């Protein structure tokens, strides 16, 4: 393992141009996909993600690119990516280390405004310039001009196909096919614009510095409907009413959002089904039933 940290130390030195001798590497908890470490030379700290799975290097490269793209907007703070590579087999991603804590009401209000500002960063296409991951699941981002087609093929359809491969067939697949064929009914009078998304915006991927500055991390970025980020903030909770009020003040919501919220969160529940197993199947089937009932 000493050689592993030696490679990382050398890579950080080459990237930053600063002297570094890692004297301490402390394991950190909280993640279910990667191992996380705090590496320090006593003066500077770095956050290091490690994963030995096949494809981890590509996953980390995409995450670094996503963080860089979010940072370039100057709308919300994200950890600065330092370098990524592989050593002794496992892949690693080195980020700026930010000691984080929960945010107070003012910080959440600020985050709401910042997210609205992020959602005004546009592109002429849906998708991204490269594929990435949602958790450890591949997330295809091939560009498309039509949002409904993009969502049908690269989000809903992809997760349903993966679920079928994982043995989740029957009623789930039948309902998924019916919903896929009728998606347009959830977008009557609403035409989303492709805006920059965090892509995996639940409460566990948001924190706050000791100075009160909101921070987002662990993104799965692409350009899509801004409602998808808002929907996920409601999936597992953790965001205050002041957050939503600040967001809506800057970027009002369409009246059809509640129905699409269920559609967009179905993607994440299907992903949880594919990542963590059958305990999420009932919830996915219930969401499909709800959506089909709303479509009449």
C-alpha cells in the first residue's frame, strides 16, 4: 500500500507543482461505492477516492470532468479536482479536501439561488460530451435534440433494460413499456431546455463549509430538464422550504412539475433497484402505476 500512496503523492506533486510528502492517510466513512481517505502532509489535506472495480478509472475521469464543468459556471462551490489515475491496480481520484457540515437556513437559501443560477447554463443539446455514472451504474449521455427521446432511450429505457438483465421482468417491464410509449402525455405544453445539471442531487451530496458556503459534490452531470435536479432533492428529503422558495423565486416551476417529478425520480429508484436489489422493486412498480394512472 505504501507504493500506492507513493504514486498518488507523486501525481499530486506533478499536478500542483508543490512539494508534498503524505505523512498520514485517514480512512473516511459515508460512501457505499468507493473507499474514501483524507491524505495530509501536515499542511495540506486532500480527499482521495479509491475503487478497484473495472471501469473505475473512467468513472473517476468523468467525475473530475463534471466537477470542472460545474466549477467553470461560478454558480456553486464544488471540490476542486486535482488528479486521477491508477496505482497497483485500484483507480483513484484526488480532490480538494473540504471539511463539511450541515447547512443552516441561510446556507440552504443560498444553495437554492445557486442551483437556479446553475440551471441557467445552457447548451443546444441534451446529454453531455461523454458518458459517466450514476452511483456506479453507467449513465449514457449521447447527445440528442429531443428531450422525450433522450429520456426514453438514455434514462428510463436504459434502466429498465438493465433491470431485465438483473432478473426484474414481468409487471415491471410491462408497465415500463407502456409508460415509455406514452411519455409525451407528461409534457403537454411544456418544452424543457437543456441546462447543466448536477444529476445526483440528494441531501447526501450537499454540505456546507464552516464559513457557511454551500458545496455540492459527487455529480453525475449532463444537460437536461432542470426539473430533474429539483425532483431528486425531494426524493430522500433534506432540503428546506427556504431552499425551494429561493429557487422558485429565481426560476419559477411549471404547473406540470408534480407529475414529471415522479417520472424523474423513477429513474433513481430503478437505479437503486439495479444497484441494491429487489427491495426497491415495489416502489418502482408503484411509481409506474401512479404515472400510468395520471396519464389515464
